[in-house]
């Protein structure tokens, strides 16, 4: 083990981190951090729903990273700890492929002792994120089958803009689904169903959170060659990978720039995806 690796491991091994979650994310985060970095993880009694919920009870303030930071900072303040973790997800349509569901998970680590913030990220099209408006019970059960219910939970409400009092959560059985949809149909003549994206009711999302944790570990292991600080990370990506046919620049990544958050070290890496030419299908000239 090199001196830099020893320095890195000494920053975290044997320390205890507080994980801000009330949705059982410790099930996938804790084993990885204990095994790979020697970090022990505890979950304090913290209401993370105050920073926003996927079930629409509380609107998230700020962006995804800001919400994760707020959770981690709240855990630090509550416990007096100096090392904290928090996770946050976002869901929507793929930015480049219309109508394809897409998810982004982050896991942030905040270390007060070493004044570090390191963020692991996972992007995936492996998600059951979906919703539907129904006027018949049969439609609801058909939708449920398509989104891997009951292993994945559902949320039922009157409409997307429903008040918290008209939102029914924790639906994980056919009986509970029937009861919730029947109530909404009788009261409003319609029911809005959504996949429950809270981690404890969404095993698919749990897998992506695990991937984001793995990315966090990988980034912690990326140490600055100048000062040894962990978390050497990409700060800029440069498009322009040349087309294999005509040589014109494409939208694919040509180079990435890494920077240390502690010192002035920066490094530009060409062809970060081990690809020196772009497929002509990605070229606006060869494939307009």
C-alpha cells in the first residue's frame, strides 16, 4: 500500500458515520462502507421527510444535492457527529431518449474533521417510475402488474395535485390497493396511481442507491497525486469526440478535467471512455 493510500484509509477507518434516512437505505449503504472503508454506520432518529417526500406530503426545497446536504447536516447537528451520509434520488424522463424513464441517485459524505464533501452518483434507466389516472378498479390492477407490484409499493391519490389528506401511502397488498382505489373512485370518480419511490418500498431503487454508494467509495479512493486528498473528481467534461468517418466533432465526450478540492491540482484526461473515434451514427454530418 502506498503512502497516499495509507493516508486516505487513515482518514476514515474505524470512524462512525451517521446516515440520515428513515427509509431503510442503511440496508445497502452500510455493508459497502463497512467492508470497503472500515466506516461504521448508525442511523439516528431524524425525520428526513421534512426535506421533501416523493409521496408529495412535503415539497423538496432546492435541488437534489442541496436536499442531500440538508439531511446530512441535520444528522450532524442532531448527533454531534463529525461524519455524515445522506442519499437523494430524482426521477423523470431520459434527457436524450423521450418517454424512457430515468433515475439519478446520489450519496453524499460530509466530513467535518477533514473539511471534505464527496458525492457518489448513479444514473440508470432501470426504474419502475410511472403513474396513471384511472376511472375503473381493473385499470389500477393492470397498472400494478406492469410496475412490479406488490414487491414495489404504490401510492394512490385523487389527482396529482391532491392535498396530503387525500394521499394513501404504504400500499403493498392487492387488498390495500383495492380499498384505496375504491375509496378514491367513490369520492372523486377517479384515482391517480404512482409508483412509491421511497427506498423501503422500491427494491429497484435500492439497487441504484447501492451503485451510487459504490461510486462514492470509488471517488474516495481517487486521491490527489499532489496532496493525497481523497475525492479527486471530474469538474468538467469536454464534448467533441471526432467522427470515425469524417473527423467532425460530435456531442460525445472527448476529454474530462479532474480537480482536487483541497489544492490546485488539475488533470485533463483524453478519451476517458477508452474511445478515440465516435460511431458515425452520432455525427450530425454523416447522420443528419
